[in-house]
C-alpha cells in the first residue's frame, strides 16, 4: 500500500512522543500557508522528553544547530575538518570573522538600521492608512511600520547569511531576555536603536554593561513606562522587571518594598520627545528619542533597596548603584547562567553545568564570552544534549532555508512566515520574551505551519527567493539513481545523520517508489519537504 506524505509525517511523529495527534493532520494537503494562524501557547498536556530510539547525536551537528541557525551546505564538513572545539573558539571571537559583504548588503537594503532615533521619527512619521491605487506598484511606505519591518528583515537575513552565527544566536537570546514590544508607542522607532546600541554592541561583553545600556535604552524606558515614573507618582513597571526578568529572577528574595523603592530610584529616567517650536508648532527632532535624566522629576529623598541605603540627593546615582549591585548579585549569576544553559543545552538545564557557569560569571565579573565558553566546551553540551531542544519558529524557518541554501533577494516572506507561526520578531507583547522550551511550540497550528512552509520552500514557492535542489544533488560524488540512494543522500544532506530503518522505509514508500526502483525526479521537492517537515529536523 502506498504511504502518503500525511502517513509519513504522522508515523514519524508517533515515534517522537507526538502520538495521538488529532484529525487536523488530514488538512495538510489542503491548507495553504496564507490560511495558517498560530496559537503557540496552546500546548499538548505532556512534558517534552526526547525519544529513546534516535541513537547517539553528533557533537558537530549539535554545535552547528546551537551555535548557529543550522548548517548550510559545506558547513558540516568544514566543522568536521577543523574540529568542534576550534569551531566553538572561532564563533566565540566574531570580531575576527570577516562579515563585511553582508554588512554592505544590509546597509544597501535597510537604510533605517544606521539612522538615529531623531532621523527615524522625522523620516518615517505615523500617517493615516491610505488605500493604494488598483494595479499600481507601490514602494514601501515611509511609516514606523516600515522601520519595524526593516529591522525584522535584517534580523532574518543576518541569521540566514552571517558568518558570525553565534553572534546572531546570542543577539536573539538577549533580544528575548530584554524583550521589547516594537509596536508600542515610540518603540516603533526606538527598538532599532536598542538593537544596534544595546543588544548588538554588548552581546559578548560584560553583563553589567549590557544591563546599564538596557536601563538607559529609550525603547526599554518607553516600553515599560518609565517615562511616566516621576516623584510622587512612581511607576513600578521597569523596577519590577529589571529584578524579576532581567537580573535576579522571581524567586530570589526581593520584596514588594524593594520594587517600590527601586521605582523611586528610577524616577526621572526618561526620553527626550520632539519639541514643538514656533506658532505653527513645527516639530524639532534634535535629540529626540535619546535618554535623559530629568532632575526635576527625580525623588531625591532617601531610599533603601535590597539592603542598600541610598542617601538623599543621590540623583542619577540612586539607580546606577542598584544597577551595579544587581549585575554583581549572586542570584543574577545563577539566573542568567541557568537561562543560557537552557538556551544552549536543554530545556531542563543540568544543574552542575548551571552552577559552573554561574561560578564563571561571578569570577569574571559577568563576562558573557567566558560564561559561554564554560557552557559550550562542557560534556553536557557536546556529548549529552542531542535532541534536548526543539527549534522555535524563527530557528526552524532559518535553519530550513540554510539547509537548502536558499538565495533570497528579499526575506520579508520569511519574516511573515515566522510571524504566522507565532514568533513575530520583536512583537512579543509581554516583557517575559518568547518561551525557550519545546512544549510551548509543539501544537497543532504550529506544526501544520512548519509542514506547509517545508513544502513551500522545497517547491520554490517562497516569494523573491530561489532554491536549486538540482545543484545540491549534483554535489554527490557518485550518480544517484535508485530511490534508496536519493533518500539516503538527502537525509545526510539535511539531517547529517541516517534515518532509523523504519522511518527510512516509510519515507521511501511516501514518495511512491520501491527501494530498488529508480527515483522519479519529479518527486524530489516532495522528498526534501518531507525530511524538512519531519521531527528529525525539528531538533536544535
């Protein structure tokens, strides 16, 4: 009996603890990508545990899936040649990797990336929506939405094409840790500055420098309402989140009194708005969107935060002292280290590794590069973390595109797909960031979206992008004729490991061929799509 692609995906899913999926799987052939909606936090009522029949992982593939957004053709062989440790060290020093070609492309395609907040506010003002002329080709509107879109597209392109892969993975981590909803008020312009001056500038530096830069980030201050935080009417939003989400963690022992006192310390930390001048109320954007400490709005009375006394008339130093204390606090070392281990090793972070990483954090005064080195050179990472992580939508879309060497003139379609899967870049409304555990993303609509994208990619239906499967199969050292040969080639090319025998046979059956028969080349896109859609490709 011929096995359909639905049968293959259902059968393989069953081997990876996804057994019992409902009848919505039957929609796979009929649903189009544009029809997909997502609800990423409607999850199955079980805890994700890796299946036991996958065999041992390959440390090279683990490194390429965790330090990078998956391998492009040739990456696995290169990492194998130089060794895993050498690859890790290379990626830990991104400043020594030439990425100038990509940077030039980014500068040409996305001019907003280099502009100041004042320039973005001036050049991309909020305008009422306009109805486009029928059949007329329109250029991107000079609106804040285009600023956000360019930042999203640039993030996708960097993940797709940068040679500094670990830097992009780490930027994604810190963007999620210091999460800002780009759609809120002036964040529509200011998140671009935050991405450039806070996250990217300090991603590999000292955590204390990153924390201070975030605290003085206009985007963060606007997002968490600190521009409303004035003496006598303290707003506690930022004070709470800097302790709960950015440093100490929710169970670290700080009190509501600490939150209230810290909010007072942050009074007057605000953002310069455009100024209205003249009788015509012309807007002057000089210094607009920059950090500003307003002494007149600061509560200068004495305060006590986390056992630290802040004498009266401390001014801006009130908050600066607490930021420094938070960066050096033992709970911060534990919280940040555990979160990094969760990102790079396992949803359930190994406690011994988290403790060693925290020790490195403390000994190096929060040196992020040193903490990463401790994690990435550990046995817990290299030998024991295979299949312990599931790709989130951003990671799945980019890794699939990298696996088939997608060449794109424009990546906005990929950005749209990521959003449809429930992980719109910089669009998480709440400050906790997107979940970094597999159970948050293994849901009906999310999986269906992944499957449909795999088919759209393999069948060259991604707008303004091209996949040349024939060129990839031409890299085989010997001719591929039999179905088994073609299946094995693509399993190795996309997964860099052999499929279990039973699933290999199901895949052969799903593309309509017998093991000894010659492969039908018209089924090639379907074969590639099935492998990309399979749970084996979902592991990070």
